[in-house]
C-alpha cells in the first residue's frame, strides 16, 4: 500500500515537482470524504478523490500548477458538482491543492508514520508561497517544518493535535490572521499474507491489486508465478513457506490456499501458535475443516484454536460459485468487511468466526 508520503516522495524523485490534491471540505453528496487524496505529477497520479469529472478537473488544475515555474503554494478551489461539473450527486466539494517542489524533513516523518500506522496531520498555510517554509507535519508528540512564524507554528500544532486526539477529520481552520488546511492522515496497516499461487491465488492477487493493501504472495513453485503482478504485491518464492508465518506483521490477514493439503495444514498449525492475526482463512470444504480439527487435536491444540480459522472462506459474500474468480471476490469481500469491523473496535475483540465457503 502506497501512502501519501511515499507517493509524494516517489513523484518528487521522478519529476522534481508534484501536487498533493485533497478533499478539504464537503457538503451534500460528494464522491469521497474529507482527507481523501491523490498525488499528481507531470507523468502520473496516485490515489483518488473519487474519480469522475471532479477528479479529472482537479488533476488538470494540479498538472497546470506543477508545470508552471511559479513558487509552490497551497490554495482551495470550490467545486459545486452539479453546476460546475454536471455530476448528479449534487454536493459541493472544496479541494485543496498543494504544490511541492523539493523533499523536506516533514516528508520523512510522514513516510515513517505511514510505515508504523501512526496518525499525523499535514498543516498548510493557505495562500502562502514557498511550500517548504509554509507546511508542518504534526504527530501526537512531534512536529517538523514551519508555517513561517513561531507563534503561528505553536497555534497550528495545537489545532492539529486537537484534531488527532479527538479523531477529528480533515478541516480548514483559522489561527490568528492565517487560514490553515489541516490534512489529517490516519494510516491503517492492511497486510495480506497469501499462500498459494494456484488458480484461486492468482485470481485473489488480481482483486487485492485494486485494494489499499500490501500483499506477500508465498509459494514453493517459483515458475508458477505470473511474469507481472500488481504493484502492491511482493512475490516470495521459497522452499520453506511455513517459515514466512513467524515474520508476518501483527494484525495481518492470512489466506491459505496452496496446492497441497499437507502444506495447508502445516501453515495453519504454525499460524495458530500466534493469536495476533486479524484473519486466518483456509480454502476448502467443511469436511476438510473437520479433518484439520481432528489432526490439530492430536497435536495438542485446543478445539477453540480452530475457531480462529475461517474455513470454508468467502461465505458472507453470499456467492455460491466455485470458480476461482468468484472465490477471490468473496474472500476479498470477507476481508474488507472484517477490516471495517476491526477499525471500529479494539483489535483484541475482533476475532473472525469459523464461517465461510469455498471448496477446491
């Protein structure tokens, strides 16, 4: 998953100049929530503020600004979606544009926060030129950069930390005579560990490629991996796939769908030695689940251990088909639904139940 900081760093490295485009405010029906962003350079764009005419027009404005030789700056543009863009949703979106023309220490802080899933706020001084001296990155215990005045910096840090502490959204705020765009970013780790590069594994990788997740795709059969994979997928060809379980990050979503029932069992057994997964899904039938339960009991694992494994997988989607693509869509939907529940509750209370569907 590429975060705002990483995307901006890549754009600056490739093109030397880029723009951060973000939803600052909205009223009525708008395509995305405040804080949604994209990074636009002369070559490409990463992220989305909702697609359609709004994104097309915002990207055009951003590219024109990036192409100009004027100093970097941050400003707002108000888009009445029906009147200006002909979008039937009819709301009003206020979009912030921030041109950045060189890396800075605040960018390193933002990227570090994204790697550790730590919330932060980018505070822009609206209307001021020279983004290097008019931007702050603020966390709960640190701040970098400057808005050009020490007193304003202190006021801006206080505003940003209040938003972070109260789970407040992105906003436009006033601090003395200055107008600020407080862009709150709350990175959420979304790590998927996928075992198996068979038909279901290949289909699932394509679906996950469209999601904001990071995928480690593990299999023994190096030659079976496709030549090209989505940019958020890391291929791991190894003779010891079970060893990958120990190094996976806490809170990961684990999907076990290898070509071998014996290997599936080894991976599941190793996974159950940890209790910090968001999800452990095993492809197979109800009878396979029962067989695994008996074998795990012989190995000394309690019956409750298997309750942490979702098998069969994909049932909450309500899709009955067993084609690889259908199973992949069902599993992705299952993972997304669980991730949304986890984001609204403490991690320790979010244990998947033994439900699902998919046979092989």
